[in-house]
C-alpha cells in the first residue's frame, strides 16, 4: 500500500522527471546520474494549504540540491519526489 504524502504550509511535493542518459551536442556521453544532478524539473503532485498559485499538474524548475528527497514504491517501481519550500521553486513551465 502506498502512503499519501501531504505537504504542510508553503511546501510543494514534486515528482522528479526521470533522468535519461544521452549524448550531448558535442558527442559527450552523459550517464543518468549526471543528468539527474544538472536538471531539476518535475511535476507538482501536491501543494500545502498556504500555496495559492500552484495547481497539481503544473511543471516546474527547482534548485537541484533544494528540498528533501523522498522515494516511494509505486506499482513495483521506485518513484522519486522532492518536497520543496515554495521559495525553492525557481519557475513554472506553462
């Protein structure tokens, strides 16, 4: 059974985008771990009661080292979340 995470105050729960290794425009191979640290994108899955301008499903950019890492298993697969203060969210992607 998966537990539900409910942010308090001015916090946002973001589901991290999955990191995918690849090849840069200069032909440099980047592993998953490098991509994960460089890109901090995700989708809001829950917001605290004091957040007014954020909706579930909004895409956002946040500081790569901000917030608390949370891992949960869903349908037999590990899913990574970030619990962020509203100030850690740099921008929303519309």
